């Protein structure tokens, strides 16, 4: 109930502007593919595919991370989500996550000036949720602006307080190319360092989790 009341207050106090898709951030290839490293070892993949059908855009995310010791899998994380946009505005978020042995389900859809639906907290409990439509999903591909203080957690469907810092520009080398990138730091449940190209395309990600350094390296441009 606390989550619902907080969301309703925000919905009433904010203008009814939906989270809009940043079309410029979509690569011509229609996909963003990362090889994910834990330290110097390959850890898995994070792939986004962009599917345009007339006025409808679907952004399909597929994350598969595993740590194996011999034949045994000692860590497994899977996240599959679909963001649906109509005329550039987010209308639905569906996600399923396997994390720490818990399966988290999110199903939110736009209903007028709010998102309504179900989510799952970190302990696997189902949540009934209402959110303002201005929230941006935490899928990272669109980037974040320093004035954003709350984003939509795509794992749980809950609101997630964040601090977004502009860290300036930096030259990255990707696939033998030097690219001028914007560095953004997002401080929330984790501290993420994210880099975006001149058109806003997501290029790189780094963070630390459970004492391990995690790095996303782009496979394609």
C-alpha cells in the first residue's frame, strides 16, 4: 500500500507526460549487443533488439549471466523484458527475472495518466502498483538526465530513487574506432557508469557487484 500511495501522489503532482522513446538512440542495425565480463572473464551477454511495426516500437531485452565452476553453475541471472511504445510513448512493460533463485514478474500497462499492474519485490512477493507515466525504465538504452530522481525498476516494477551525474565526455575505443562518448553515473541500488555516443546510442557500462567488477563491451556498432 505504501508503494501505491507514493505513486498516486507523484501521479497527481506531475504533468501527464509519458516516458518517450529516444528514437535517435536506436542503432541502424536494430540491435545492441554486449559481451559481459566479470573481471577479465566472460560472464554472459546483454542483448537489446528494436522491433518497429508502424507506430509501435518494441524493445526486447535479453540478459543471461552465469558463473560456472567446472560443470556446476554457481551463479545465474536471467532477465527478459519487452517495452512497448506507441507513437514514441511507453504503453507497456513486461519482464521476467531470475535473480538469487527468485523469479520476479512485472506486467505494467498505461491506463490514462498512470501505469497500473503487478510487480514483485526482492523477496518474491507480488505487488499491486500504480506509477506516473513519466517514469523512465531502468533498461539503460535511452540514457538518463541529471534531473531524473526516480526511475522504473524493470526487475521489480517498483520506483527506484536515483542520483544522475553528468561525468563529462570521454573518448572510447570500440571495435577499433574512437568514439566521443558522454559519461553518465547513476547512483541507486548500484552505482552504474554508462557511456553514450553522439546520437545517444548506449556504448558501454561498468559497475561493481558483490565485490566483482562488471564491464559491458559492445560487440557491434
